[in-house]
C-alpha cells in the first residue's frame, strides 16, 4: 500500500510508502517496549507552547552560543530560555507550568513539509535546511515517575539533562539514540522512525530522561555523565542515586496523508532517530522535594 503523499524540501521529492524501509513505517509495525509497571507518577501541567516559544539555541549542550542547534527547538515551561540563559535569568522568569515550576522543557520542532514556513530565511529554519511550516503540539504531558527499585531523592535545582542523540546519523545510531515515536491507539509500542498513524490518532514523541544522578554535579563536560540511565532491572549504577524519572510526551494531530519531519542539524537529514529533548530543572526546591515525597509515599 502506498500513502499518496509527496515529501518535498530537504529530502528532495520522494514517495512515502507504507512498507517503506526508510524513514516512514506503518503503525502496524510498531514494536512493544518494556514498560515499568506499578510506578507512581506526578504530572505537571505546562501547556502546549501556546506562546510559540521557539529558537535555534541549545542552552543545555551549547550554553552561550546563539543558534548552536542549527534547528528549531520548541519549549514549554520557562518563558525566557535561550542560549544566554543563566541560573539567575531562569529564576527571574515566568513560566507556562503550574505551581511556579520554572523548569525548561524542549525538543525539536516538527514541520509539515507541504506547509508555509515562517522562518524560511532564518537560522535554525530555512537557512539550515529546515523548511516548511512548524506544526504546534496538540498535547504535552510532563510526568515525573518513581523508581521501580526503591526510593528517589529530589533533583538538585539547575540540574541539566539531555535524552536522545541529535547527531544519531553521524554517530552511527549508538547507545545515545533513544527516539520513541508512536501512535495514540497503540500504547507501549514505538519505533525510531516516523509512524504513519491511522486517521484521527495522535502521532506521539516520548522522551524518557536518565534518572540516576552522581550526587554532586548539575552538569558535566559531556552533559551526560553526571546523570545516567538505570540498569536493566531499574537499579541505579554504583555511586549514583535515583531521582524522579522525567518523561515528556508530545502529541500531534497530523492531517491524514500530510508529510512531516522534525528539525535536525543539516548533516542529520531530518532523520527521525535524531529526536531528542533537553531539560533544566528550575523547579522551586520545596516543589521538587514534595514530588519526591509523593513518589516515595506511593511505593
């Protein structure tokens, strides 16, 4: 079966096929993913970026460097986040999240490649090969989960984290590749490719962040080694401590048959496996402690 849609722009022109072994796959091929069962969670409502906070910066991996991402990021939470953000500016900002959570949550923009671009000549947009119109999210869920292996400690304020590999193609799809694409009617089933969801379903992007902290640092030279993923049984590696596991799920209502891609570095060719997300914890300490307490009480 062939989906009658043309992909234009950065890919050139190509047909998307339901049995395609390239970037797009039918929903029926999504693979089940091991799920953590009976883990308590707390949801923080942060909206869907109604203010359209977008920029081509990466304040986690490249602080102080304008347009370092070479692709557009979408944000919820802290309304001031950009390359020049500091702990002080983030703390003094406003937020789209409830209960004063000033944290910054971000991920690459998604575009309908047959739509009109607002940034055709701008950095991160057309100037970096990311063409066509940005599709706003239909839903965003920010969720903090407990550990299946025991108690969690609160995240330190100003902790910075990443998940996924924005350069997965260049890096040979290594261990940092954690893209999860899915459809709203196939819970727990994902792919690293673009899923062709059934008409009326949401197309989902799910970001699971590392949840084992080294107990000392809010950042590291690699922006990864200070907080890592737990082992297969959910236990944190030696000399690390379990913190609430952050999961961000972003849903889109993609019109049936419309072609879509995410923004990437030019070298990554809009590959779906490069999907990634960033986080800066600017939650008030009392609020973070309260979340940790609630997660531990529900164990």
